[in-house]
C-alpha cells in the first residue's frame, strides 16, 4: 500500500453568516497548527470564500480553501454559475464535484459531474470527486455498481498525469445527515472496490496513491475507527465541521492513524 497522507475536508454547505464563517475558519486554522501530518481543507459557501480565504492566509496555517461546486465553462451566459477562474481568483485550491446533494437535490447528471471534474483538473486545481449510493440502491445490492458507474463517468477523459490532483470521497447517501454511519468494515469494503476501479482506469500504481475519503456522518466518536481501515484516507465532514472542536478532533484522529498506526483491510 502506498503511503497516503490523510486528508480531512470540512463542507460547510449552506450554513453560517460572514462573521461566523470567518471565526470558524480562524479557529480551525489555529487548531491545526498543532496537528502535523494531515492535509485540511474547508469549503465555505461561495459568498464567504474571499473573507475566509483572507483569514486563512493571515494565519498561515496551511489550511486549503475549497469550493463546494463550480461550472465547467470558462465564461458566458450562465446566470448564477461560478467559473473555475473566479474561484481561483478567490484563492480556492480545491473543488468538490458530484456531491450527493448536487446529484440528488439539484439533479446533476453523471455527465455534468464528469465535465466539472475534467475542468477542475485541467485548470490545475485539486478535485474531490464525490460518489456514493442511495439507500434503495444499497438494499437492492447495487452499491458497487452505482459507485463504479459514478467513478467511471466522473473520470471519463481524465488524463493519467492529472490523477495526482484527485481525491475520491465515498459518501453513502443514506448516511448523510441521518446520524447513520457505515461501519468501518462497510466503508473499507466500498472504498477498496473504488480503488480497484481506479486501478482499472489508471493502473495499480496510480490508484494506490489516490486518497479516498469517507463522507457520511463522520463525528469525533467514530472517526478513529473509520480511519483505521486501510483504504479510508480521511473524511469529508459535513455537520461536524461547523463546530471547530469537533472538526479538530476528527483531524487529530486522522493524524494518529497517519503517524503509523496499523491499518486494517477488509
């Protein structure tokens, strides 16, 4: 297994106001200074990217500023959309594509997710491609098929040399915001299968270097058990990321695994 540095991202979704966003960003930035060995990103709402980014730069913490979405065209008559160049101008270094709420609430197709992913990677930014099954798909025994379809569609046309900028976030939709969480064994199994798809697309060596986050109701109480699995390389955190103490506890759990704790396979 390749040595993969843990990566924890905090997706704030459509929450907070400007003052609270800055305060939360500063608290996370100060807290991670004492937690080496983990990459950390926060994903504020679009209106707060510049002020949160300014706060992060002022504290020189290394926390990466992320965007929750983007549009794949460089410019034009696309009312309400935000281009990658605009995000870069705000200081964004990483972009989410295909989040389950974009797929299942907004209605984004696999093809649109793929177009966004290609555009992010082509721009030289890091991309976190989100994939995951809904409850009915899981209960029908289709979870692996759904995840494979989303991975293949999301990475269609991606060049092998761009894989170094890629992270996958496995987010079982049935566990997001519900309080339910996949067991560490469930997460490991699904993420190992996803890594196998990456190997088929880009080769085993490239696949072994891609970080795969777990994203489904991650909390301080379950983070360590998830991170102890071989193919769980961090987390995309939702609700818990809105509390600096919870977010930092999850980052510390990732650091403990990254510091050499033995990780278990399936």
